[in-house]
């Protein structure tokens, strides 16, 4: 128990949330002998597989996890979104998240939050006692608030992210070394501020797990060359979770969760090239590079991962699909997606989710009309260029999955069966005794 905890004495329960980006529950639960600290939380609290969101992409998942709301409320659907009424696109950042974050509610309740390395939080908020922005940050100098946090992190050789380009090399040794160094520095930073003990909510994310999975997951799942290195990395993750748990005071509940699952990748599927070959999309230039280069007759286009938009009259600037034909055209595209097969005859798409079934809220006007959830092994890409192959392979051998998301709650009353990503925010507020209206979230408390 830390100094601040002893001095506070108000008895208010606290929560430490540790995110493990992209870690599948099956990896941890099927190897309890390798990961005893995760197993201990499951044994003494509760653990299970939960569902991610549509689409299961980190830029959309973390805003939803930290608000308890779907992208129709957060306004963030992926790494790239489209401006209303234009073909201009942008990369959503922290200020583009339109719903209240957990730490906003905690601060408004007169409690204090420390937030570290959460994706889509750049630039750091100044209404939080300390924040270090995560993925998409331009660098530590501008990502840490206040300045003394940056100075501390620099002394720990903290870095925002692993160098993913190292994962493109055939020899993964340098990538693995960099992943360990990134993980080590992140742990030291988390441990430092966990022990500072002046917070009511500690919220930190290990994102290096996602990076390792992208380049090594097939090695683990299919007994490849680097399987032992993959397991060694995760044994260190487990060790760090155990050490952080041991550092927590008695009034703190630990929650550990991923934002989506993971599976091996067989093919990258270039959806805009498929649309082009099927007659849904064409370009106004021989060297297209962006959404604005689509031709007027285009009927549909795609953003990652598996988001499909009709080029709709009255919504898109040069829309070609009449509004009164929207349902008919969308149904046709949905049917073709479900019929798409790989070169070896496997179905590429497991299911197609319609806009109104996944997105609702004040910002559903920029929602995709359809989201294709792929069969495991098929990573749905987009890109605006002509004459690429529909099916291709690249340096990555792991991809996100909607299912197999992990949640661990170190609380005896937690019940995880049937839970999804939206349940995490209200659960944390409930444990902390922070008041909220039950109708404010798309999820519900698990305790």
C-alpha cells in the first residue's frame, strides 16, 4: 500500500486497467501452465472470451472500449474515415472521439486518472492528472502531459511503439529484440506510476502484443520457426501482469483486456481491386492514389477493414446510386461479398453486417453501409490503386479477429459470460462507485 493511499483514507474503490492489445483469450487459457499470472486472475476472479466490435480494428476498438459506446457514438470507425459530404479522408485522433471517455467521467466525479499509451488519445488531454498518448502519437515530446512525465519516461528509455518495419525482415531477431525493449520500458513506466499511487483509475495499454502477433502469430499457431520466441515474449507479458498485480493496493481491482482477437493470416484481400474487377468501382485517372480519384460511375468503394460504402446520391459528392435504389444495390453487393472465394476455393467472408445493425448514434452518418467480417485467414484491405492483385501475401502472418477477445477481472462477483467490449467501461465505473445512467452505454456492468 502506497503513501498516497494511506493518506487518502476515503475508502473509495479504485481500478487499474491493463490493456493487452490483440491478445486472444485462447492463447492464455489453453496454456495456463505457461501463463500462471493470468491463470491466477481467472482462478481468483473471473475470465473469459468476449466479443470485439464491428469492425475489429484498434482505432475503432479503443474508443469504444474506453467509452462503452459503438462507433456511431464515438465517431471513429477505423484508421481512415471520410469527411461528411466530401471524398476527403482523415486519420482519426483523440479529439475526433465524440463520446466521453472513462477518465473524463472519473475526473468529473472528483477522482483522479493516470492514462498511458492508449491508442487514439493524441494529443494528450489536459483535464487528466497525467496522460501519455499511445499509437498515432507523433513522438514522446508532444505525447506526454505534464512535462515531468515526459522527463521520467525519457529516463526509462520509453518509446511510443515498436518499429514495425523490422517485422518485414525475413530474419525476425531484430524485431523481437525491439519488441522486448519496448515492452520492458512500458512495464517500467507502468510500474513507476502504479506505485506512485495517487490515482483512482490507472489505465495503461501494452500495444506491443498486437505488433508481435501481426508478424509472429502464424509461427505460434502453426508451429513455425519463431514459436519459442513468441511464447517467451508472452511469458514476459504474463510476468509483468503478475508484478503489476502484486504492486496494487488492496483497494484496487485489476482489469486486463484485449480489444480484439487474433488468428493466422493466409491472404490479404484487396477489396477495392475486387470491386474494380466486378464493375463496382472505376477511377478517373490511370494512377489513382486516394478516394477522390474514383470515377463518377463508381457504385461502391471500401476502407479497411472490410468497410464498404455505396457511392450514394445526396451523400457522396458525385454519388451514382439513387437513394430509392439503396436497399436493392446494397443487397446485391452483400450477396456478392458472401459468394467471394479464395484461389483455393474457401469462402472469404464469414458474414456481412448491415449499417443499422451495428451503428447507432449522433455520428452514424459517416458509417459504412456494410461491414464484411472475414473468415479466419483473410485480411480485408483497401487502397486506391489500379491493377493490384485481389489476393496477395505480405510480411504479416497474423490478423485481427472479431471473436476470441480476452477479459480478466480480478473481482469475485464479476460474470463475463456473453460479454462484449462495450461492457468494460460501465463495469469499471460500477466497481469505482462512479455514478452513471444505465442507458448511457451500449454495454452493462459485469459486477
